[in-house]
C-alpha cells in the first residue's frame, strides 16, 4: 500500500506572520476587475505590499484572454458594476471564471451586494466596499492561501490514492531539498513552482499534476519527494505545504 508522509505546520498559524504571507504571495498573480481608477491604485498598492503581482482588468473580454493563455487557479477580485452600460458584468465574470476552473478563488467587492446574494452564491467571499480595504484584503489573502493548499492536497490525494500520516522524512531526497532552499538563486528562479526529487534527480514544473505524472512514470518504485517552493533559507517553518511519498 502506498503511504504519503506529509509535513506541514498549521497554515492558519503561519498566516499570522507578515513575513510568511509575503513569501507565500511572492509573484502570486491576483486578477482585479475594477473600473474605478482610484480603487485600482489602492488594490495595486496593497497587494504589491504583500509581494503579489496584481493584474488590473476592466472587462470580461480581458479575463477570457487571460484564461485562454493560462487556466491555473488564481485569485480574482471582482466588482459587479463595470462601466456605464455594463451594470451586471461582474455576475457574468463570476460564472465564467468558476466554470473555467472551479478552483479559482473569486471575491466580490461591490456596493451592489444587497439584493443580489443569490446571484453571488458561487463567490468564495463577498464584501461591501468600505474604508477597511486593507483589513479585508488581509482576510482574502489568508483564505486564498488556505484554499490553494487544500486544492493542491486534494489533487495529490486523488492522484496517489494515499493515506496521510504526520511523520518526518529524513531521506536523501529531503536533504537535497533542504540544500536547494539554501541556494537563493534557485529559490528565486523556482518560487511558487512545484519540485519533485527522486533518486537524486530534481524536476520542477509550474503545475502539480503533470509533475506527479512524470515522476510516477519515471520512478515508479523509488521514494519520491514533492514540494511547492514557497520559502527561503531565512524563514522559519520553511517546509510549510511540503510533502513526500514513499512505498
């Protein structure tokens, strides 16, 4: 029987630290669909302060072009009313984004919440526009990072048909991973990517499922280590969201 050894600190506990959030959010794309220029600037400034990479859009066509080029799960911040003649385009964007990838995390921030909650039932979070934008965005980021971790874990569980235990792995693969984390150039180059290590070989990929497929076919009988590169050598608890599998 296959067994996965998973080592992680509680995600919620670590998200109380600003430095942890900044590492997890480094270069993380956030799609913001808002046509108010002042709000765009506020979103941009706050998300950049966490290390995120905000993408500012004003229409569904721009969202469709992005998803056509990359359909990885992302964080979306939506307004409902966009432009003079597009009073409810935010509803269309919400439906399109969730249909394109159910793992997308969609947050609606709007003045048009009241009376429209049924149309917003697919949103992961809903906020009325307010002066507490920094506080709201902090909550959004924390919830999205937990959502992201749970999504990756769900993919891994389904792919491997495994049981979970909280044991430590002192294998050579883990030692190789520790050494890689000490290489600041390697960490910077592979930030937020996935890494697999088996028989001393290191393989990275932007997506988890293709990496699992490759390493399973290439090393079916070997101990394998998987992780998402989310930390550097100066951060405590640097193995958050890392996991390994052995037979």
